[in-house]
C-alpha cells in the first residue's frame, strides 16, 4: 500500500517566494502615488506664483511664499509680452540608483495685469 502524496507546506513556500514581489509592487505603487501628490502641489505653487507676479507682487515675496509652501522647491520665471509663466521644480535623488536624480516640474502661466 502506497502512501498518498502530500502537498502540505507548498502553499507556505509559494507565499514565501511571492511575498517580496508583492511588497515591491506595493512600494512602487505608493511611491508613484506620493510623487503624483507632489506634482499636484507644484501645479498649485506655479500657478500661484505666476498669478502673483502678473498682479504686480515682487519676485522675492513670491519666492518666500514658495519656501513656506514647499521647502526645497525652486522657481524660474519667464516674462512674455502678455503673460508671466512660472516653473516650479525640485529634484529627487535616488540613493539606491547610485545618486541618480529626476526633476519634477510644472509650468503655469497667467495673463499680465491690465490685459
């Protein structure tokens, strides 16, 4: 009489092999969601700066506001004949990738006052 084969423990082994992959997928998903939230903040900051400068606020006042809203964010301004455009950006460095970095940025424009 032969003993029936048993699969006990195989589910545990499969889970142990799959768990790191599941954890990596969750980590990447949460990181991407966090990055998208930061991008949405940049849209708001760039729009606020562009509207403020277009209304006549000083650049230094608006740069100070940016420092309060999101420290580490830089602003570039571009003046066009009928509008003011602001680029809000910051860099994220990845230590795990040898210090490589990416720039997260957004441009927003506002019509100049009096138009």
